[in-house]
C-alpha cells in the first residue's frame, strides 16, 4: 500500500492496478483536490513530485512530507527491462520474457555455489545467464545447500571479509561496465534486469500468494482484474549474454601445452590475455580461476586435397581464431584489500603468459584513459549510478570500493609505463587512493572535480598468501 498524507487529509491507495493501469481507491478522508496520485514508479523523481497548490499551505509549508524520500529511495524502484541506448539487448530480454510466458522456463545450472539459470528464447535456444540477487551464495533463497552448511557449521569462515555480501549481481554488471568503458571486449554484456519464473527458488509464502491470487481470479474475475500481478514476483539480478562455442580456459591451456599455437594466434591470445589482466586488476576480482574464464579457439580449416601432395603447402581456407570471455565476475569490487585469512590471488599470474611484459598495443589502448583522472572519475560516477539502485546501498562502503579501484588503476598505469609483466604487477604493494569528498554521479559539482586525492599503502597481509 502507498500513503499520501498531509496534516488534514489522508488518501490510501492499493498497489494492485486495474486493467487500465490505474490504482483503485480504498478510502478517503478530508478534501482531495490538492492530492496528485503517482501510479508509475518510473515517474517518481524529485523534479516531478508536485506539492499542494494551496497558498495557505505554501505559507505554512504543510505540503512538506514528514519523512522525506531520499534520491536512493526514488531510484531503487526504477529497475526496468528497457534499455533505450541498447535496443538489441532489450529485444533479447523481451524474448526471454515471452519465452517464460509460453512456459519455456529458465533452467537451473548445476555447477556453482548459487542459483543461476540458463535463460532461453521462444525457440528454446539459450540466450543468457540470469543470477538473482536473493539466490547468491549467501542469499536467503540460495538453492545450493553447501553454503548453508558453511554458514551453519563454520560461521568463522563465512563469506569474504573484503566484499559486500549479496551484491554479486552488481559486481557482474559493474565488470561489464568497466569492460565497455575501456573497450576491452572480454566480458559478455551484462546488465541488471528483473525476471520471474516458476523454476526460480521462491519462498513458500510467495508461491502460496501466487496460487491464492490465481484461484481468486478464476472464481471472482472482477476482483482478479484488480491484481497488479498474478504470477510469482520478478527477481532482480544480473543477466549476462550467453557465449557459444567457448570452453573452460583450463581445457585449452592444457591443449596449448601439447599443441603450441601458431605465432600469429599466440600473439592474438597474448593481447586478449592482457585485456583480461587489466579488467581483473582494476575491479580486483577475488575469484579468477582458470575455470571461470573461457576460451574459444577455432582451428584453421585445411584443404586436404592439396595437402596430400608431396611438397605442397596446406591451403588455409579460414585462418585460426581465438577469443577470450571473462565470466563469473560476481566476487569483485572489494571495499578493502584481502587482509584476513586468504589473499584470493589471480590464478592467471601463474601462467606463462603472465611473464611477458605488457605490450605496446595494450599501452596505447588503455593508458591514455587510465592516466586521465577525469575519465577515472567518470568511471566511478557510472558505477555509482549502477550500484545505488540496490536497496542496501551504502555510500560510505561504495566510497571505499572506489578508493580500492583507484589504487588498482594507479598501480596498473605505473606497471604499463614501466613495461612490467602481469606477474610483476600483482607483486606491487597494494595502494588505496581516497577522495576527500564523497560525491558521485549527478550530485558531483564542478568544484568537486578539483578535490584532493590521498594515497596510502595497505600494511596488513592475509594469513595465507597462496589461496
């Protein structure tokens, strides 16, 4: 229910909408002319909430609400599946919604420690991976019992002390945002959406409410038409586009040990590997093993008719191609560097590719942007607009997350300038760069751009440095 209240009037409305989208009035006390109903959550913003127009009330300031709504409260409800700047992505989400309506439900992925789902289109083809917020490893509706056992039997090892719990879906979308800003093109496009399906893990109460509404609608259609929603409530989570033809990096890395890549392909793989390093280091990914980044290697098609000749060279029809996809980015953006039990190292640092110094290509690609503090601040602003949509958003915690990220960017730019290798990069002392003013996004003024930055090194080290 929503309540609009002044000192001499009270209006109560139902959240359930009628068939025309309008709210139904339950009761009214007092004079209603000066009350404006807002039924669309997307229209709630400080600029379009109009006060009462009575001159007497304007003098008495009676139109000022007793409990003012913050900017976060107004934006937290505006999570829409429509992305005007990305129509292709919007069309895919629409296909997923239509498929669910036609009983082509998402399929739960057996691997992993949380509830994640393969989402399909109307023709049954997998188009994305959806990870609901409340089914994350430490979410209250996680269908995997392993984390419940860990929480119950070993609470001292529960969670990662450097991460904000149950914000993995924002981390997934944030990694995609960083990838797009730097044009790294290694993260499948990921955004925050809302989906509902019978195959998701719901509480018994939600399922009982859904059945009750359905039964009431069947027996009393007039009442049922006033329900805003008959099915299960949609869940907020990250939706990552599905990449086809890829396999775990561990599989291909073992293959490459026995079957070395051609020089041109090896160079291409090294360049994409460096982009993965840049991404992981900036967002301080604490869970980058060789099983959660993917490689797609298309071997060359050879014309076998010509290869049978004694001294004939192979005729290459299609050259070999190799691509990298960085998935599973939900354990990134820590608010401090790991300093308790585990270090959560980057597992790619032990690969042979990590011993090669950063190339001139990656230097020209990312260094001009990362060296520009205006670009770094715009990246923080974009992440702020994304992260603040979460109901549990904490500005102070976000400020710490960005301080860690700025320190990572500082180390990365220095390592690229000095032509260090990824292995040497991760061995550099970790640093935190803080801004004095904690303003981000639209609330940041031009004066805030000249704010001072302070850097300091992290002195604590985790007990185990190898895991």
